[in-house]
């Protein structure tokens, strides 16, 4: 089981701030594919992954990063300062 956290408009589209997900996905990309296949709201949230960042156990990661041993995955749009 992995805790999946959603922030900003990702959370708004999915309708949840977090959930526990049973997955055998080997990478972040594979997890996103599994989530997209669930329902239209997940498909909408992950339609353009180039507009998203991902963190594994609170460390920024790439989409091809392995999930082995990961406890938490967070998806969020890039932050801008100003």
C-alpha cells in the first residue's frame, strides 16, 4: 500500500486530498497509468503530466522513478514564487 497525496488542482479534479492505493506498479508512470484507468476524474487530473511534479517520500522525483520501498507519493503542480 502506498499513500498518494494530491495537491492544488489535482486534488480538486480527483476530489480527494489523499488515499491509500494498493498497487504493484514498478514506477511512478505505471502508477499514474493505473490511476488514469480508474475513473474519468483521474484521467482528467493526469491528462497532462508535463504540468505536474511528483515527490516520493517528500523528495522530488522523476516519472520513471521506482516505487520499491516508497511509502508516499505526492502529485502537485509546479510552484511559482513572486
